[in-house]
């Protein structure tokens, strides 16, 4: 019983710790998001829902769009990213 409780507490603690690091979108924070090619290093391209991707919120669409933006930055493809390119 005690072991079970400890394991559960550890699992909850690690989930909570990760949740605290989740990138939210408070007002006026979008300007600080890093675009795919904005890491400051020529050989480091970033992707993830926390980057500047035109959606700028924690969701699967933001993550996949950022992946396409990273690919575009590296290889030039995809040439057009539906919805993202349409916003520009
Ligand atoms: C509880 C919850 C519910 C959600 N529900 C929805 C929903 O219904 N619909 C929706 O669209 N979105 C939802 N989201 C948001 C969605 O899950 C995220 O937007 C999406 O997973 C972000 O993808 P990502 O690739 O940017 O990051 P992640 O999916 O977080 O992927 C990052 C990966 O990098 C790994 N990693 C981290 N650090 C390192 C390291 N140092 N070395 C190696 N690997 C590392 C992590 O383990 C992880 O696998 C939800 C999120 C949460 C937390």
C-alpha cells in the first residue's frame, strides 16, 4: 500500500512538474516566440508548439505547422503551407 502510494505520488509529481513548464500564450507574449530559423545559431532550427508558427498556442496544429516551417527553413519544402502562407 505504502509503495503504491509513493509510486502514485512520484507519477503525479513528475506530471505536475512538466505541466508547470508548458508554454502558454498570455497577452502580448507572441512577439517573444522564436521562429523556425530564429535560434541565433545557423545550424539550429526549432520546431514545436512553443515556437512562432502563426497559431501560437498549445495544440497539434501549431506543432505540425512548426514542423513544416522548420522543414521549409532547411530545405525550402513544403513551398506553401496551407493557412499559414495564406495569412501572410
Ligand atoms: C493534457 C494535454 C491535453 C492536450 N490536448 C490537446 C488536444 O485535445 N488537441 C490538441 O490539438 N492539442 C492538445 N494538447 C497540446 C498538444 O499535445 C501539444 O501542442 C503537442 O503535443 C506539441 O507537440 P510538440 O512536438 O511541440 O511537443 P511534444 O509533443 O511535447 O514533444 C516534445 C518531445 O520532446 C521530448 N523531449 C523534451 N526534452 C527532450 C530532450 N532534452 N531530449 C530529447 N527529447 C526531449 C519530449 O519527451 C517529447 O516527446 C494537449 C496537451 C496536454 C498537455
